[in-house]
C-alpha cells in the first residue's frame, strides 16, 4: 500500500489506519437472541412469520416460502462477494427463528457498513429482541471489526423505526429524496442515520441501560 499523501487541508482532520474491513461469518449471542449466519434451511420457519404488515416500509414484501428463499439466495450471493453478512435471529429460549438482520454495504476500503433488513415476527415486537440485536451488531462492528461508521436507513414515513433508531442514539444525517422505487413503483424517501466510532461508548451505555431495564 502506498504511503498516504498529506495536504494542508488535512491538518487537524481525524485519521484512521488504512486497514481493509473484512466481516467474516460469526455467531453473536445475547441473553434473549442468538444471531447465526442465514441459510436456506431457515426459509420455512421464516416464511411462517411473514405478514404483509411487517413489510409495509420495506422495498419488497415477503409472503411465501419462495419469496423468502429468493431473499436468502440474494443475500448469500452478496455474502460471497463480501458486501453483506446476513443473520437469522433465533430466540434462545425456543431455538426458533423470529426474524432476520444483516450487515449491508460493507465498504472494505472505507471501513464502514450498514445495519439493515431487520424484520421480526409480530410475537417478539415490544420485547428486548430488537434492542439486543442492535447491541450485538454494533458491539461486534465497533469492538471487533473496528469500523468507523455504522449506517442505518429507513423509509422517511416509518415513524416506528425512526423512533427506535433515535432512541438508541443514532444521529439523523438527512433525507435522501426520491431515493428508490419500492413495492412495485412506490417512491420512497429514505431517512439516513449513523453511529460513528467516537459515539459508540455513549450509545453502548444507552443500549446496556435499556437491556438492564428489560426493554
């Protein structure tokens, strides 16, 4: 790797070591959930959770086992390229899948990634599951993978998702207008949030506080 070039405009600007980001398969375990690499064999159990309302603000709607298999296959192709790392969310008490979540848009040269494609069966809404998933993913990203920025995005109209991101300490970066076409042609504006490495200790403390309260 060639030596970095420095300019006067770089004075006082934060720097990071030029170490490529690699996110290998991993199992992340908490008190209520266990995140394992997503596999096609998880499709039947995940399909049994699908309801149209779960995907009201997603780019696609998963209804059938075939839909879920296509979703998993696409995620596994991205994992082979090193740009995504998809997980199945398993309930530790029962061992059953209750949803999915992923590292997305893994930027090898810039050491950044996104957390997304998180959806949960309705039975575990308003439990500690989502909070614990975010905690495990963020902790692994910042403390093991040494990323410098984690991005989260959602439909501008998704008040529930936005409130959850803001509650944990994600910072709103802005709205990307007319960002994408979803669900057969709906125009979506996307709200972009992030947590950066210098903010992680505060966010970690917030999430640990929520988990101690059982939230």
